């Protein structure tokens, strides 16, 4: 018997566009509901990588437009649109009742917040990030390595954001597709926790490695037990 899955998607941009299309049209995957969180509007300068949108959508709310595209693709799919940022105050409420969370945010603070919230809620999470010609996708389960095992913490010295450095459209297309593949594997009962996929379009390389838990990871060791705001205020991105 198929199980009805509810998927929380944080970010409806470059990573979210291919991911959402693939989730919506995968009839046999069991995805019955998608909750979509984003606070942005469609910008002409992002259309090369945000393939859910067209020039007619410029200036419109991304989640409003994304929800209507998803309904066109899959009329039976239940979609809830949350027009706002994924923030500590509402993160745990948004996560409840979801099978898993997929993150395609454009900043590292949100990536760490999603990682922490998913771990505290014991919900599987799939995450990705990209700059220029390369990027990564990662899956964490409650008992596997987490994003903090991989990156430790939000860098305090500013690093380039995707908006500053730019990212090539096909790169986020590949990474959004890799996120969808990890989601479908989770929904089929596989446990790809700790898998890190790295894609470099210039080197022509797609590589999978396995991240192990760090013994000093504050999230896995249980030191982080809440989502206090100051932990997520560094202005950085991926
Ligand atoms: Zn960890």
C-alpha cells in the first residue's frame, strides 16, 4: 500500500525550481502534499536559473506562481504556500506533520537553521548549495552526520553569496535534480544519510562521498537543543 508523504520545501529559486517540478510530476512517489516556504519575488536577473518562472512573472510572489505551476503539473497535489522566510520562531511548527524537508535556500544561515530544526524534529533533510560552476547536495538522517558535521558553523568572515558570485543555471538544475533523487530514495525506504554529492561542471565531475559524524559536532552531540535566533544571524550564503 502506498504511503501519502508530506514534503516541506524551503526555497523556490534555482534549486527549488527543478526539485518542485520533479516532486510534482512523480505520481508514484507518494508525494501527496508540498508545503512551500519562500519570501521572494520573481526577478528578471534570476530567470536563467529559476526555471519555474517566465518573464510574465517578474515582480510576482514566487510561492504564488510556483503553487499555480504545481497545480497545472499535478492537479491532485495538495500545496500550501507560506509567504515568508523560514525563521527560528516558526521552524518547528512548519516541520511538524512532514515526512521530510528539502532545502534550496540561497544563504548559509537558513541552511544551518533547516539542518538544526530537522535534527531536533528527527526528520530527514536534503540540502544543497551552489556557486558559479559547482555545488553540493547532502542528505542527513537523525542518526547520520549532519550539516554541522560537514561545515561546522556559519562562516563569520563573509563569503560570496550566490547572488554576488553568480551561479550557472545548469549547475543548480543538476543539484536540484540530485536533491529530488535523494528525496525519492528516502521515500522508497532507503537511508542515504551522510551521502554528499559534489558536482563540478567545469571539471566534468560528479562524485559521491560519505560524511561521518564528528565527535565534536554540537548538534549531533546534543549541545544544540533549541533554535535561538542569534545562532542564525551571520550574513553568509552558498
Ligand atoms: Zn553533526
